[in-house]
């Protein structure tokens, strides 16, 4: 049996920058290579050395297309990596959209931060040429008695948890585990045998709202904006949460024909991602598949207006309330939502709604924590609108779902925690021990542990 070492170079003690190196003898396998997000200092970490030589990596596995898991892949190629990147077909299509969009944002941010480009269009092209589409449940050999199999992680379209086999030993990387009973994607696959489980911990200290409360809270916000002739500004994540929100709004508007407040989807990336969801119907849950096959316009309900050009985005602010605006980024770290926020925030009748976890240091986290104002191109804009959050639309498993998933293992695997806030990890570790009787420890950045 070859020596097996695991080292995390991202998302150890934090929730972004996922990047885990598994060394099996001389073979070096990288699981994810994501972007660090949050405050300026955390964002600057993307320009630091990886902590390993990209030229030495033999293969890369991408669990899903969120930026904090795929965002540094082009930089990996820019630093000399030349090998394959394995992912499901929906993940590849979504990652292409995410990385193209992020390339534009990076060009803007590098100018502000006085840094060189994180990666170039040439690096992006190298990545595109090295994608290796891989199906769920089909074992992929990497040679040297090493193989992996993708299973559905239930997080976003095409997301995968990775079962790695080294001889008789099984190592599982969850990537991000999905919440249950979501409007579109299938629920997570449950596995029963493993020696080591490297699991995300984002919501390892709390539960989400149930789906009924989640949907009603969104609809109530729309109704409130309508009655108050106000603006509801929803900060969206382009992949999964946007499509889930559109599904709920579609069902509401089609059964309440008296509601006519316009809904603006002001995110070209979200629009492109939605088209990919329509392309991969078979990856969705049975109810969503049935609906889409009958109603091809599930994401294009009455009063939904999709804007693509910047000029159209600016005109939204001239539309008299009531209105609903869905715009990115989900943590307000850039994008079109910033100019919508500048118009929405000063009016106490308006609402600002977040749809999931806000990384500490982001503008979204600051608003949720009661910020009085924010900087808009050198001008302070007061925050007088109400600010709220709906965690139920998060694509991450909450504490009960995480425990349920871990509880399906019939043996006693060792649990290794990643992708969690430093305040959450010790609580989650203790809960796993109390509820499941399993030992769990958190990975420390750049510290190598043996899996033998």
C-alpha cells in the first residue's frame, strides 16, 4: 500500500478557496482549486503561491462549479499545470460561465488593488482544452491502483462528491453537500463505507428554515414590496439559488394573476446558467423534470424581465416601484447589484434580502451585521432599507442534513472537517462525537496528515 498524505491549501478553517492535495505515493491528485473570497486581505491570497508546484500535479478533480471551488483553476494552468481536470458535464458548462464572468471582475479588481492579472484568457483556454467530462457512478482509473467515482452531492446542478479508492482503502471528499427537498436538484446520494471522509462544515452549527417557511418568507417579501410600493432587492448567487428562486416565483405568479409587480433578473451569468439547467433536465429531481417537460418556460413567468446589457440594467432604477430586482453577486462583492443597492438602500420602505451564507468581510456580511452605510465610488450611501436573510435557499446541507448523511456510514470512518468557519468547526466536531460517536478533526492549512 503506497503512503497517502492529505494537505489542504484552501478552505481549512474558512469557507472559501477549496484546494486539497492528496498524495498517493508519487501521484499527486488535487481536489478543487477555488477562489478565496471575503475581505480585501483574504482576496489577495489568490495571488500567493499555491503552496505546491502546479507542474508536479498529475490530475485535478473538480467537485462543482461554484467560484470558491473552481476559481483558481486557470491560474493553475498559468503556473504550469498541463494535466486533465475531471468534472461532470453540467459542472464543466457552468464553470465556463462562472470563470468567464469572474475574469471580467478580476480585471476590475486588479486595477483597484494594484495587482497583476490572476490569470489570462490564454490560461482559460488551456483549462477548456483539458476538461475531462466524467459521468456519475462510472469508475475512472488514474493508474497505480488509484481510481475515483462521482456520486451526486445534491448541492447544485452536476455537483459531485468524490469516492477515491486506493487499493482497498476508500477516501471520500464531499465537496459541498446539498440541502434536502430543494426545488430543482436531486437529493444527495448516501454512501455507507469509507475509511476517511473529508466533509464540508459550512452550516455545522445550525439548521435551515424548512422549505414551506422558506418559500413563504420569499413570497411575503414580494407581497410586502407590492403593498408598500417599494423595491425588494435580492442578492443572488447565479447558480442554483437563482433557479430555485425563479421556480418559487414562477409558481406564485402563475397562481396569483392579480400580482403584476415586475421581477427583473439582472444577471447575465444567471441567465446563462439557467439555460444550462434547461439543457440538463435529467439531472434534476423528478418533480422538476415533470414540470419542465410540460412547461418549458418555468424560468420565464409573466412579469419576469431578463436584462443583459448594462444600459438595460441602469434603466431598472428608473422603473417606479413596486418591483423586485434579482442581481449579483450574492455577497455584494461586485457586479450590478452595487448600483441597485445605492438606489435601494436609502429608502426605509425598501427591502434588501440575502439568500445564504455571507463570508465575513464581505459587504453582504457587513449589511447583515447592521452597517449604517457603504462606500459607493467614494460616496457614503446610508442603509435605511430593512435587511434580512433567508437561509432556506442555501444550497448547503444544514446541521441535521450533515448528521443524517454522516450517519449512513455503517463502519467507523475518520471524519476530517474542511470548508467551515473557525467558530463553527469545534462545535460541529463536538456534535458529531455526541450524536454519532465518531471522531472528527479540522484540517489545519498547509499541515500534512497521513491517511494510512
